[in-house]
């Protein structure tokens, strides 16, 4: 074990001697994480908890049109709907299609819409003068469904009001019943139903239990890019090992009574320490500066240790399988980019299709991000993320065994 530690110590001292390179190794990930985190803050909802949506409205109906206008007037700490009114349809469609996002939704309520809605549920009535709802094609704004739901609820209430009014007429026309002439106000009945549908139901009392986990952009960005850079860091150490192999350093070391596993293990230990140090600095920076939610420090710490072990094993295995330094950079870059893309480094792993989540397990990123997302964003317990920790440890062990089997401690002699 002493030999293994001496080899690792020698490699670590070489890294620490180049202070500029060591500082850049820690600073570059922090700079990129800061830029990406702040850039995506509003996109992920970290910039503001209040959601805003703009509606362009052209209303030509005093009945259902006014009811829809009233229902859209929402201004709470969670949601604000801004309604701008225009006299004609062309202005509404122009606002929705504008490049400056002048309106998210356009609503046109033509004259006679109230009667058209009332008659739409009856067989044989053509759907004329109906409400028009405008959005951009293939829009991904989820808040549009909120506006559409509000309009749909008002329309449904209008229809229910019409049915209720018709039922009153049926009851009054039954033998033995009598209603004074002109005492049944159809419009008043419909309006009452619409108002009742817009009133919150006090019979259901909302309660909360437990403690909600506050999730920010940096809860995804920090661990994702930390894993990403830890994999890219393998390039430097792998290049050093290949250079020593080509220069014959390993051949000279093997003359001494040094076991192969100690020689390779020392290299692996040095890279493990550097990777763990980089991950620890990034996570501590994210916790204290970006107020990143950690959840359980025990779970996160064990995940970082297991991730460092697996990443180091992967790097040593790549060195064993790659023949020259010229092949190293493209191979490491390809492995890092693919596993990061499908492994959840840039977006939560749980938003991917199930088959892709399973495929992503061929790389360490998926194992690490599944555990980190689980404990940091989903509030999972230690027992829930234990399979990810064990998976990373097994992954690193398998990589080290493969590396020990195929690593060439000296280049093959050229055939004359």
C-alpha cells in the first residue's frame, strides 16, 4: 500500500506544482455553472415564482363575452393574466403572431356568441359565431392551457345555465304548475350559473403536510455540470499516463519490485483525489453561494465519493483500451458528451423516456444524477439512493478490473 500511495503522491505533487492549471481546473466549472444557472433562471422558474401570461381579447358580445373578460381578470402572487382589448380580429391575430411576443393567447368573441353557445348543445344547430381561440402553432407554453380552461369553464357554465332555464320552463308547463308570465328570466338564470361556477368552493379546505423541497435552477445545473467536468478532467490524467507509457517510464518502474496493480492503482488514487476535490469544491460553492438545496449531506457525500471512484475507473479503462494519445481526446469527448446528454447532466433524468433512462445506465452520469436528483430535488431517503451508490462502486470496480487486464505497461515493439 505504501508503494501505491507514493505513486499517487508523486502525481498529485505534479498537479499542484502547476498552480495556474490547478486553479483553472476549479474555476472554469464554477464560471460556466454560474453563467448557465443565471441564464436559465427564468426558464426554469427560479427567477420569479409569479407566472405571467398576456391575452389579446376582442369582445363583441355583452353576455358570455363579459363573463369571459371578468373570469380572466386574475392577479395573484402565483398567476397574473394581463388582458389587452382590441376592436377587431385582425389586431388580435397580429398580436399573437408578433415576434416580440406581444400576446401569448388571442380570444375573439363575435356578436351573438352567447346565443350560439346556448344553442350549440342542441341537435341540428350549426356552430356559427362561436368563440375563437388563437395561439402560435406547436406552442409549448403550458400556461395557455390555463387560459383555455378558464374560457371553457365559462362556456360550459353558459350551457348549463341554458339547460337550467329550459328545465324551469318544463316544470312550469307541467299540469298543476303555474308560473306568472314573464317571471322566468333566462338571462338571469344563465348569469347566476356562470357566477356560481366562478366562485371558489369553500366546501373543500386546502391543507398542507410535511415540508416542501425548494428547488432552484442550480439544484440541477451544479451537479450536472460537476459530473460533466469531472469526466472531461479524465482527458488530462489519461494523456499523462499514455505519455509515461510511450516514454518508457512504466517499463523502468517495473524493473523495481512493484506490483502492476500498485502501479496502476497509484495512478487511479491520484485521479480519484483530484476528481473528488473538484466535485467537493463545486458542491460547496453551489451550497454557500447559490443556496443550492442539498437535503442529506451524508447521501450527497457518498454519491460524490462513489462518482469519483467510478469516473476514475472509467478513465483508467479508457487508457487501457486506447492505443495512442491522438485517439484519446476524441474518444473521451465522445463518451463524456453522449453520457452527459442522455444521463441527465443537462436536464433531469426523470423527464426522459423510460427506455432512454435505462440506456443511460451504460454511463456513470445516469447513476450519479439519478441519486443526486433523488436526494436534492425529490427528497428521497438514503435507502432510496443506495442502489445508485452501489451501482457507481460496482461500475468503477469493473472498469478497474478491465484496465488491469488490458493495460500495456510498455508499448509493443515494432516489427522489423
